[in-house]
């Protein structure tokens, strides 16, 4: 019998082995779960958006800044000021997720996703 797949919720901040854009290397970093809850694809994978601590990447409609000390940051599990990059998304296997470290609200992220995906 196979063990049950982990349950990740939309808005969870996870530590994950995130693929670099060259698709040959990866780095453990925080990412935000952006897929719908209970999507039930039958696949052990989730769709996530990269989170970067390089604040110079902020200030674009496809990105959401999370300021250190803000209410959102306090619940996120992040250690530094960060930017959620909805223009850098990936599908990763559940096995690549180390753990859930926190959560972020999705209101601003959803606006950025609509911009990024032209919805």
C-alpha cells in the first residue's frame, strides 16, 4: 500500500528544491503554492511560484513584495524581505518539498498571476 500524498494548500510557503531556468540545476528555496486546492490530478506534484530575497526583483506587476515585519511576513516563515515571483512558476514533485514553513494571503498574488498569465 502506498503512503498518502502530502496535502499542500494554496498559499502555503514551502521549502522546495526549485529548478533553475536551465532545467539542469536546482536550489532549495522558498516557494508559494499557487495551484487550486483539491485539484485531484492523480499526480504527486504541485504548482509553485518562486520566492526571492533579492528585493531588486520587486516593483513589477507580476511580483508581490513581502516586507519584513509586516503581518503577512510574520505568518510566512520567511527570514528576509522577499518577492513572490508569479512570472517564475514551476511544477515540482511532492518529494522535492522539504516542508511547509508558513503561509501567505493570495489576494495580491492572484492579481499578479492574472497579470502574468493574461487572465
